[in-house]
């Protein structure tokens, strides 16, 4: 299986970033250009839950929606999910993502947000999901500006 990852530093505690990521109402307002809506369509965010992401116009040329089944949650730290529907599922099978929020050493008011994907292209000519990684990291970077407004 192939792997790709990236990270950004956020100017907020890891716990706050975690709460923002897990709350559908908040995450749907952070950057509507990248993510216009998130809904748990089954469950409440625990393993086995299904979450639907409707993506915004900034990424609609690449992917419009993603249905994700949550596999693992490390409370306050990370969530791992497998994409089970949508455009990414057609390009990669499997496509598994882990979002982690880790406090920075020596500064509890900052954290490292990491995105990691494990994937297999569905066709030999399918490129790695660099656009998905870049969009995910741009979205998480938006947390800093959003937190100032809520």
C-alpha cells in the first residue's frame, strides 16, 4: 500500500483543533470554499459511524463529496477513516486517512495537525492524491483564522 502525509502547525491547543474537526456545525463553517458541509449520517463520530463531506467549489473540479466510515478514534488526538463512497473511492481502493492533532513540545498553545493517507490507485495511471493532501492541509490551516471569530 502507498502512503502520503503532510502537516501544518496551528496556533491553538490540540484539544481545540480536535473539537473543531469533530463538530459538524463548526467544521462546515471554517472554510466553505473547501468544505461546504459535514454530516454524520450514521452514528455520532465513534468507530463505525458514517460521515458525509460535501466539498466546496475550490475542489469541485477534483472531488465533490466523500463518504467516510470511521474506523478508529484516539480521543483528543486522532481519527482514522476509510473512504467508502464518492470520487476518491473511484480513484483509490482502499483510501484510508488519519487526521492527528498533537501538542507541540514546550508550547501548549500550538499543535501539529497531520494528515496521512494510505491508498492503492484503482488504475495504474492514477496519480497519488496530492490534490487531496494539499486541500486537506489548506483546510486545516483555516482553523487558525476561524478560531478568532468563534
